[in-house]
């Protein structure tokens, strides 16, 4: 019997999806992707649903990244396939008919930061941390991070975050425009619900069309997403990525050889 990796709660016209893998800092694995996609496919276009909140179980992590253990057997081709699948699911979030808010409680790193960026609005607790640390593993982001980070904070700061792999705090994320609200720790979901309640009073078709129109502005960058999943595959199939993964597990500094 598989574990329940996403808890689903309905409050009036809204759903709260809680990624429930606290023992793994809510890391994204294949089952999380499957369950998330099933939910989105079921409810997208259902106008009785006026908003969705995505958060993580516990207070330590929203999502601390992808499940590195699932990367061990990946090569160039399978890595590209996994990356594209993640991108496709995150596009379904971005194109959901109703507003999707990330309630970021703790670490949002790698795939977690990418998940938050795919949401329409981001509410962060004061203790939230954001980052794209894939280069530490000899990888590039694979779920849209290189593209959406530029959209939200601009080329210069996006490159700095990608190249240094350094985390930023919630207040810095707010200043840069990566998040729209910073609230007390533990109040992330409550704050997100208040935003959804305001939006739910507007015309649902108008809300949906606003989402579509804003998304349309960035559709021209689709080729960037394609190149990203191809390069994710090329890096995950490299010797450097294997060394990066081993170093991560062994808690030591990686020795990269550009191979």
C-alpha cells in the first residue's frame, strides 16, 4: 500500500493541498507528481473550485527539493523525461482556472522553489528560505526554475542565485518580487485563504481569463523550458552529477571534473 503523500482538504470553495512527506522534508517524488497531476486534471475547469493552496506538512519545509534517491538511476534520456514531466505538471498549476497560492512554510529549495514559482501567488512565512541549489549537485534546475526565476526577479539576480546556489530569506524574496506577502510563521495558510476569499468575490470567468492573459505574455519563452529539460538530462547523465549526488549523501564537498 502506497503512502499518502498529499493531504487534501476542502474549505468551502477552496482546496488545501498539503504535501505530506515530512520525514523527507516534503521532497517531490514520482507519487507526489502523480497525485498532484490527478487532482489538477480532475478539478481544472470546475468553477465551483475558486482557489487552491499548496503547502508542506510541518514547519521546517514547504518542499526542500526533489527526491535525490530517485535520481540515482537516471541517464540523459530518462533525466530529460523526468524533467519534462515535472514541467508539464507545473504548467498545469500555472494554467489552472482558479488562483493557486503557495503557502511557503520553511525551505523552498530546488523543485520546491520551482513549485512555488509555478503558483500564481506566493505567501511566505518569516522563516521561509528560497534557493536553486542544483549546481551543488552538478545539475541545472529541471522543473522550470531557470525560466520562472528570470520572470519573477530578473536576469541578474536569477543568475546569481543559480550560479552560487545560495538561499535567500523571506524578506529578501519579498524585496525581489519572488513572493508577494511575508507573514508570521504558522500563518501562511490563513493569509492565503484571506487572499482567496477576496478573489472569490470577483467574476470567475474574469479571474480565469486574467490568469490566461498573464500566462500568454510568457508563452513565447516555451523554447527555454524545452532547452531546460534537455540540459537537465545532459547534466544528470554526467559524471559530475553522480559525484555531486555521492557527495551530498556522504556530506562532503564534491570534486567536479567537468565531465
